[in-house]
């Protein structure tokens, strides 16, 4: 077969089979019997074999006709699905969606960002997705500049033109390596506070004081870098519980005075004021926090 039959010929053939003859297919196809006969003849000519017998004995398919009918059903079903997919694309939301998050969220099962992104992509397959990992101050600045549509993280500083909506609280503990001097014995609070502490660059003095320390001996831009310094055995520092869990289970990290040194960082999503009703922002908010849905800007 040099070329495939066109769709119209297949549709006529399928209707003839389903209506058990040319005359019964007239109404379904809104065609005359001679016209149907002409289509069937054209199809058989293209295929190079007879599809059906019709006469006094009634309408019957040949053995090849039966096989070709099954193939045609599969083809037509595939085309229906293809048409539905094309229609979905025609009506799908396009454009770009830019989401920003703080680092070390991939291990956070409470947020479950990979699953949220998967649901978003299933709903908006035509949207180009852009994911950025930045510190809280950078995320807020990029939101104000419309370089990000939505951001997720702990935002200690409030910006007047940004809306922040609470999601949950992230548990942090103070950790050290087994190689650190504090890992042996039972250090008191004062001893811990006088030990080399690694902090995050975006923490100000007030944030450091809230965590129980007056000064730090090292600064990092990411939680991964913070973990690296802690694992060196020369520094102590706060880490999210979910991020430290695997190293703690392996014995590579130990909590220091957990009854005293701990805090919960309130996580929120943030967006620039006035953008709350935009389709993609609303959708991601619903996916990330279905319990709150789309509460009003506040």
C-alpha cells in the first residue's frame, strides 16, 4: 500500500460495518447509497482487496474486511484521543511561570515540592517552568522586580509590596559532628554559646540573638555549605530537621542540647501585591496549600 486511506474513507467504512449495510448507513452518514458505494469502491481500490460482499444474502465482511475493520477502529480511537489532546493545547494556559524557593527544600516532605511541580505541569503542560533557588532576601527582591511570580521560604523581613501567606513551620536543631569536641561529654548552654558557630549570610544580628548566639565564626550562603562546615568537625550550626535526618541516622551529625537550642521557621509563599488573581499564581497556591485555597491578600 503506497499511501494510507484518508480519514473520510475510514469513517464511511466504519459506519457501513456498524450499520450492517449501505442503506442503513445513509442516515448516520447523511449520504446517498450511490455516494457510499463510491467511497467504498475507492477504499477497496486503494487497499487492493475486497472488504465486503453485498447482495440478496445481505451485507457481510470478508475475512480481510474483518481484520481491516479492527485496525480501523484502533486508528479512529487514536485519532479521537489525538484530537482531544490538540483541543487541550488550544485552550491551555501558555507562558512562563517562575517559582523561587530557599535551598534544602528537596528533602522537605511537608512541602513536597517535586509532587507540587508535577501536578502543576499536568494542569499546565504548555507553560515553561522556571525554578530558582535563592536566599530569602534575594527571593523578595526578585518578586518585587517581577522576575519571580511566586516564592516559598522563611522571610524574616517584611516587604510592604509583598503578600506572604503562611504554609507551615520548619523544625531546626543545633548540630555538631562526632569529631567536634562538644560531641563528647555533656556541655552546658554557656559552653555551647562560646563555641565556633556557622550562620547564614542573610541572618542579621537580631536573628542570631534569637537563636541563642551573640556572634558567629563562619558565614555561608546556603544550607549545603553550612552542613559542609558542620561536618568538618570545627563548627556547630542549625540545620532543618528533614535536611539533617539522613546524616543524623548515619551518625555523622548529633543534636546539641535539643531542649534548649531549637527553633521553628515559619514558611510562607510570597508574591507581589496585586497579582493574587493571576491564573498560574492561584493554581500553584492551591496545589501547595489546598486547605487555604485562595484567601484574600493580607
